[in-house]
């Protein structure tokens, strides 16, 4: 009877670890979906349009006067940097979803060091903690599985 209750207790822990594992994987899948760019976002027209025309000035010698040169604003540079950061974060999440939990956590750690001012820093830290939890949960069933 004691053996039966101990076996039920161990199987309950294994089931709890298995459900925790699936919950963490689902969390990372939802995070990955949130990081992916919307299909509609690229088609939206930007509301701010800036046009620059030069009427007077010195003669252009280095560049062809027929070619238009657009100045890049600070906003577009920042959006490009944010997109790059999202891609790096998504690569780390892909590694975690592929089962490489420690490598993904290491990549998230590297992301923290490379981008200390990132807006994604809170999500990166949370993802790193969850990746380490996922690694522990993936190793726990192998250790706690009862031998019949």
C-alpha cells in the first residue's frame, strides 16, 4: 500500500513536470508569434511624408545632379535597429523552441550584454528565466521517472 501511494505521488510529479514543460513551450510559441512582424505592417502607408528640394546652391560635382538622395532620419534608423534586435531575439527563441534550452539562454544573455538600452530587455530577461525553467523541467522527468 505504501509502495502504491509512493508510485502515485511520483507519477503525479511527473505529470506536473510534463504539464509545466508544455506550458513553457506554449509560452515561447506565443512569444515567437508576438515577435513576428505583421503581414499588414509593411503595406501601411507612413503618415509622415517629407520632401526636400534644392533650388539654389553650389554646383554638385561629386554626385550626379539627376540622382535623388534622401536623408535618413533618426526615426528610421531607430526602427531599423529595433527590427534587428527583434530578429536576434527571435533567433534565440527559435533555439529554445528547437530544444536547445541552454544555448538559447546563453544567446539571450549575450543579447542583454549587446543591447543594454533595448526596449525588449524586460522580455529578454523573462524569456531567459523561462528557458532555464524549461531546461530544468525537461531534465526532471528523466530523473524522476519510476522504474517498473
